């Protein structure tokens, strides 16, 4: 519990922001505690103070102490010039004034991003890429610097509090969106609302999302930039009206959508939401795409009770601010088609095959052989790029960075690696490995002889072969006149 809850509550009630002719109303004046903070920090941290001076918090007389004030019993509290404060400002703290936003965020996958700790991603960064070379008081046995500077900075870490309220240097600074805080809350609001200005315009800008949503496995930022939406945004950014408090698409701006437009911001019929999954109809993170309510159920989130059809209707409501109904419906037919293609041709078969390789491994650790690496990149990198590219209408990421790479990895790396494991299993003197090799060979044979893959064995239907030859000839005849 933070400092002086009666005072904080009174300030929060007074600071309910009301916009009238651009004026933000709050407490009559800045609290004495915050005045003391500002007087010192204006000298010690001029940039920080100026950022706060640009904020709506400043206009509402919400200062340093209202956010950083702490109860002396808080695990991360320390005495600072006679006041009990905490460096960390958590979603629980922000929820004192922003209750609905805090509740929605707590129900989102964003707030659970820290649960990646201990996953295969972390095994990569901790063991394969890293070591225990970074030793801190909170990590006396050492921790991988690749994890600290990489994974944790987007996903978040468990912040460790040292004596006297100081924070372990391996775990802070950290603005990972799923940060695990000492007060039990998950996440950090300043992952998107950079302190100390907390600008709504900045939070609406695609570059803010790009801190985490880019790179080989989830390049949404680059995908957006390639899409017509991104092209329109960057060419008409001056028309976006991004500091408008209301910011309803179709009313306050119409030049282009941003990430926030589609996933969070208000429409004529929907309020703002801080649960970014409430308009998503596919979860494209796993090896095989699933519906979002399924992944919410696995994490115990309230979204388990919101069907994908409802979420899709919410997203389509955003789309219809600029697009007519046929455009929207046809887009989703195209998108669903790509998801089905990936799932049925590559995602499901590769996953079934990969599971059968495990009994043939001498060392039961990930990333030991070629099958481990190629399967990982097939779904975690290339498969995600294809699916996210289709979701956000970026053809190059859907095809050349997506399905082309998926197919190349599947046929040229994964299948040969699996065949090698089958040969080694059959050559083994271990009857269990012989049986495992038989099961794996049978599954691979089944997959490769299916309609999706039989071309690879030279078994394409002769009629289809002829149709393709005829189409090529027609193309040549058409343009060689």
C-alpha cells in the first residue's frame, strides 16, 4: 500500500481530468511534498523535470510524490529527505487514479509477458547464447547479460529489491511490459507511456510499439511500415491529430490508422481498451495459430469468455471507419486462408513430426541438432512473419520473409534433418530407438505423401502438371506478341 492513502485518494478524486477549452482541472496547487521534490530535481534531473512539466499530470497538479510516495512498510520503500518513497511506479499505483485502464491491462497478454521467464526463448539467451557472467547482489550465482539486456527489456523481469530500497542492477532499469513488481502487480505502464511526460500522442505512435514488436520473430513495426496503413501514416503524420484527447477514428482523424487505432483506441461505438487482445481473432504466437480465447484460458485470463467472433466484430468496427463492408469481409477471407495454409501445410505436420524426434535424441536439451533449430525457426521466426504479415497486409513479409522461408526451411533443412535422425535410429542397437525411428519414418512418409507435399516426391497429379504447363504457355503467348 502506498503512502497516506487518504491524501492520495483525495488528490485522485480532485484530479479527475475534465477538458474544457483545453484546460485540465485538478487540485488547486501542487502538494508541499511534490514541491520539495521539484525544487531539488529541477537542479539534479532537469530533463526529467521538464518532461513532467510537459505532461497532463503537471496541468492537473499531480507531481512526484503523488506517484512515488510509499508506505514505509512497502518492500521497495526507502526514506528520502524525510519522505518514504519508491523508485518503482507500478500498475497498482497508477490504478489509484486510472482504475479501468489498470483492470484492462491486468487482463491482457501484455501484462503477462514476464511469464516468458524459463521458456525456450530464455534457454536460448541463458544457455545457448549466454552464461552466468553477470553477477549482482540479487543474482549472486550470475545471470546471462543477453537475458538482462535483451529478453527482459521487452518482456520484463522480476524486480529484486535490495536493502534500503535499492533495486538490483540486473533487474532495474527495466520497462518490460510484463515486469513482475515487488507489490505483486504485473507490467509497467511506462512501457508505452514513457515517463515523465506520459504523452498520449507518443503512446499512439507506431514507433512506441516498435520497441518490442520488430525483428525476425515478430516484425509488426516493419510490417506496418510496408503496409498501405503505414505508408499513409508516415506521409500524412501531420494530419493525424494525435494529441487530441478523444481521438475517435473517422471523427478526429481519418488519414491512417496506427497500432493503437486498431487494437486499443476508441471508435464511434467502442470505448478505449487497454486489453490489446480484445480485437484479435487469431493468436499467431504459437507453432500453430489458435483462437485467442483458447490462449486466454491457458493463462486464466477473463478473455477466455470472449469468443473470437466477438473480437473480430470489434476489429471490423474499426475497419469500417474507413472501409466498406465488402472490403472488410473479403480481407478476412484472405487472412483466414493464409492462416489455414500455414497451419495445415506446415505448422501442424512439422509439430507432429518434431514431437516424434525426441526419443531419438541422446541429449534431451533443445537446440542440440538441426531438427531443433530448423523447427524453431520454421514456426517461431518464419511462420510468425508470414502470419503477422497477412494480418497486417504486408505482402513481402507474408511471402518472401514468410511462406517462402517456411517452405525452404521445411524442405531443405527440417525434412533432411529428420531423415538423418531416422537413419541413426534404425542403425542403433537400442530397440526403443529402432521403434521410435519406425514411428517417425511412418509419420514423415504420411506427411510427404499428402496432397500438400507430394510434389516434393515427384507425385504431383499429371493433370495439374499439364494445367501449369498450359498456363505458362498462355502467359508467354500473351506477352510475346
